[in-house]
């Protein structure tokens, strides 16, 4: 009986997990929903694969969002926070879109990020911790893209 009890206690001990999340300390994860109608001329670029746009609406993310149409095989669209993930939101932290390379650049330190993956592309020599772009949930249907957090 003691062996069975010890076995269950051992399983219970190994079943417990510590919180090892990679929460970004610079960005708040605010709740929002933003609908993008791709039939409108303002958002019509999102009907072409590989096209990206910046939406600077105050109701979308902290400093706006970037939305890119990926290949249809990869769920169609991705959306990321427009504020640099390695700085607190400030005047220089809103990133700029480079449509020729489908990347964005943080004006504070010239960090460059891919819009296809959200990963930091700039090679860094520091031992400091760096974060990739904050990605939002995206779903699409009937010509409307829904971006939520």
C-alpha cells in the first residue's frame, strides 16, 4: 500500500509545473477586436499574397498593428503589434513597414523583424534578453479579417 501511495505522490510531484512563460515585460496584452473589410480600397492590398499593411487605429493593439497576407496554405493572414517588442511604448517605438522586404524596423535601435514569422532579424551581440513581435489571433471569412487578442 505504501508503494502505491509513494507512486501516486511521485506522479503528482512530476505533474506539477512551474510557470515558464515568455511574457514580454515591455508590452501590455490588451484585449481588442478589429475587423478589416478587404473589399474597402484602404485594405484591398491584403487580397494579394505577400502584401502587408500598417493599421494605425487606436482600437487595434497598443500602437496599431501590421497585417500580412501569407500563403493560403498557412492560414492566410498574420497580425502583429506595431510597437517594438524590445522597448516600452514611446515616440520611437512604433515600427515602420518596409514593403519591399516584408519586414518592419524599430526606430529606437534599428531592430528589424520579419512579418512572416515575427522574429528578430537583426544580429545582436548583447547577452541581454530580446523578444520577437507580439502576434495576435487572426481569422478570416467572407472578405473580412478579424484580428483579436
